[in-house]
C-alpha cells in the first residue's frame, strides 16, 4: 500500500511519454501494432485504476481492523520486552561470558545464545515494521543491543578459536610423507591466524580462551620450522634416532601410517636448539657424503698413461707428465679429505674417510716408488 501511494504522485508523468509514443505510431504507422499490443495499450490506465481501487479497499479494511491490530501489537511488544529481560538474565547467568568456564564449553554456549538472539532479532525487526505501519512509537531494547554487541566480539574470539583447533586437528592427521607438500599452506594459514589473534579487542585478551588460543598458535609457529627442517632430504634414520633420544619419544618415522600427530605430541618446540643442531649437522653431513661420492667417482675414472722405452715398442713405462698430474690431484684430494675428517659432522663417515685416506696415501707412496725405480733404468 505504501508503494502504491508513493507511485500515485508520479504515475501520470510516466504515462505521458508512453501515450505520446503511441500517438506517433498511430499517425505514421497505424497498422504496426498487433492485437496483443493494442489490448495492453487499452488496458494500461484501467489496470492502474483497478489497482488504486483495490488499494483503497484494502486501506478501508485495514482501517477497520487497525485498532485491534494495534492493540495486539502493543501487547505483543510488551510481552517481547519481558522476554528480552529474561533472555538477558539467562545470558548473564549461563552465557559464554561467565567467568571460569572452559573455552570449549564457552564455544557451545556462544552457539546456543547466538541462535536464541537471532530469533529475537528477527522478532525485533518485525515489530519495528508493525510500529511503522500503525504509527506506534518505536520501542528500544538496550539489553538486546548489548547482548548483540557482546556476542559479536565474543564471536571474533571463539570463531577463531574453533578455526584454529579444527585446522590443527586436520593437520595432525596428515601422514608424515605428505607433510612437505602442505608446508607452505600451513605456514601461511598459521601466520594468518596469528595476525587475527593480535588484532583481538583488549577486553578479550584476559579471557582463558584467548590465552589458550595464543599458546596454540605460538606453539605451532615454533614447531613448524622444525618440521620443515626434519622434512629435508638430508635427514637420515640416524638423525631421527637422535631426535628420539632427545625427546624420549618413539617415532617410527619409516612406517606408512606415521602421522604428524606423533611429532606434535613429542613437543619438539621444547627441544628447538637441539633439533636445530641435528638438522644443521645433517645438512653438512649431506655435503660431506656428496663430496665423498664425487671423489670416489673421480678416482674410479683415473688412469695412467704408458709409453715405450728404448728399443721396446710396447707400453712399459709411466708417462712422466701424467704421473705429475696424478700426484697433484692426489695431494689436493687428500687435503680435502683431511679437512672433512677434522669436522665434527664427519663422524658417520669416519671409517670411510680413514680407509680412503689410507688407500690414497698408499697409492701415492706406490706411484712415487714406481717412478723413482723407473728413473733408475
């Protein structure tokens, strides 16, 4: 009815250009309109007049019923005000802001009172429209508005609290073999959680849920870099053995069903320095291992050049230039091996290094004697 009354003042102005266009069509193209178009044209004003008549009838009906509707509205609003007071009292007595309740229980209470508030919020909107319709002064519900505000900022805390717990719970179920591919996403997500946590209103920072949330995020931020380090190719079974000895936890890392849950339960963040040292040592050991393989490959491909001697036309003596080149390479290799052997990270390769050094030393002595004897010929 309001829309019809609002439209009534301007509808004639909208009819004018339409009728003008029809007159132009009648004058220049009299037969262009089909029957349906002509029917719509003839019914245009009549439809509007019918609508006006119906709206007036409805207005009269409402006027007759308005007194009773108005009384019912006032009665309903008064009853609603009492309901709001009861709701607020119940909220203060057993809502999510009650001091001392565990955060998980507060989450359940927040969900319950959110649902109950939404019901009352919808009623408030309906009654507001009714007050407009029947000219009744708008009622205020400060307790309901206060509850809405509190539920809003509590929602910031507990929505994040639930999101963090559910996300980390999902991560805990990852198989360890699958964790490396999720590392980047996990880092971005936990950093996002930390940013939202820091932006919490001051009044929420005294709540137990905030402290628990903050600790959960910080603990995971501490352990995630360790997980990244432990997921590198340089980490071998011997390094996992060291981690188990430090944490005192059994970590069957090579089993197919080993999950991230076990590493989080091992509280790696309490041994940050020790695990970081293990991972650093693993990186350096990998370098030593690779260099040993390179040295072995180099000497596997090493060979001597032989030449004829005097009247002998077949290879029977070492070529001096090749011997000198070989001895230079030998000295450089032994210097590198001695350097590696002196490092504290070379312990897993001590036997291999010692054997290789002894072999190359014997080789150098043998070449030297051989060449000296050859020079005496």
